[in-house]
């Protein structure tokens, strides 16, 4: 659960938040990834009241409540500021009225001031909360950007994930995270992968140890996060296993409700895994553009078979 204290500690500077009632606790839980401007609610429109959200008072809201009589002002404020309100923010650096200060202190609700406009605050806080409330999962693997395609390489321990990633970095591709990959679902439709801050830009290579990719290959070979486009599963070659040689049957894997292409890549001595991963990335880009090599080959094959069948029927008819 995300707390007001975390919002203040992590984003207080960027939001220019200054605590007005410094003695109030900031352990309130933020239960909704949304911010509310209580203009209509203050005017008496009850259906728009959203007390469980962070409230932002802008110039219009402050001017309106100042025009009300003291008793009515307090009644209107009590309708929008309740015990479930996580925090109240006053925009444009305005000083909050005594009624707001007293009510927040009475309910132990954090009260902040910010020089930012109400619109800017609503936009920024919404983006922050959307990120914090996004569904997430941590996966084992190595995430890279290859020809602009976000690829998650997975496989059993010591199968060669880090070595393959190292080879891709040698060819100018980018590392996002090695070993631990944090995946977040954005806007309910796509996935973004990143790495923990502690191990960012680091790789563990057996026999060598931990290396810093940014120092060895330069900042151009790393990036903070990347959209996840496909998953490649490395596995040791098994002579008894049948591997697809045409590629008509496409496999998918579900991550946080999003379906991604899933390629199984068998590994054995002599196979250039780095080249194969690059080929998968380029082939994926072609498919996104509408070119599917396996389907085109299958269509040509069926056409040739149909042509031969027609010729055979014609020969039988002449006979």
C-alpha cells in the first residue's frame, strides 16, 4: 500500500510540497491512483464527492469558499475533507484558510502547499500514482533492447543468458536489466521492464564476476527501462525433442494478462546464439510490419502443389 509519507519523501521536491501542519502524521494510505479537485462538491453537487482521493485546492476553489459565510464554509469543507482523505494540497503557494488548517489538524490529515498550479499538480500526481498502482511482477532473466525490440531472455541457471547478453552488447545493443527484471503493466495494455536500482547496469558473468556494462561499453549500451515485446527461452539442445523448422505455429506467453510472442531457442556448441537472437528480433519487426516469412512460404508451397495437381489432372484428361 502506498502512503502519503512515501509520496512526500520520493516526489516532494518535484511537486514542491511544503508541509503546513508539520505535526500531523503522514501514514495515511493512498487507496486510489487519482487526484480530485473538489470544485463541484464544494458548490453542493454531491454526486462528484470523492473524499478517498488526494484533494487539490486551486485558485477557484479557494476563492469560492472565501465568499461563503463561516458556518456554511465549514459545512461544505466537512463534506469533501473527511477521515478517509489521504492528503490536502493547496496550489499556487496560496495560504490555506484557517478552516482548512483546523479541519485537517482535527482529522490528522496532512496539509501541503505547492507553488505549482492545480492543473500541473493533478497531472503530475496522477502520473506518479498510476505508476505506483500499476500491476507488477518480478521475473528471472535478462532484458535487452535488440534492434529496438524489448527481449526478455529466460532459461535455466548456467544455460548462457548472461553470455548471450554480453555478445549482444558487443554488437551495440542495450542492456536494461540482468538476472532480476521488474515488469509493470501500463494503461492495462502493455508491459514495461526495468531493473532494481541496486543492480542497475550490472551483470554477473561466471568466472569473471560482476561487471558494470555502462563503464565497459559506454552509456549508449544501457537504458533505464524498455517496453517488453517478446520472450526467448534458452534451453539445452535435446535430440529427442522436435523443434519447429518452419515457424507457422506461433507460441505465446501470458505476463500480467498481456500475451507476448514466446520463442524457444535450443542451445548447443556451435550455434551462434547471439546471431539467432538478432534474427528473432528482426523477424519480429517484419511480422509487426505485416511480413510473415513462414506464412508466405506456406502460401507459395500450396500454390505450387495446386499447380502441379492441375497439370496432373490435365494430363489424365488428355489420356
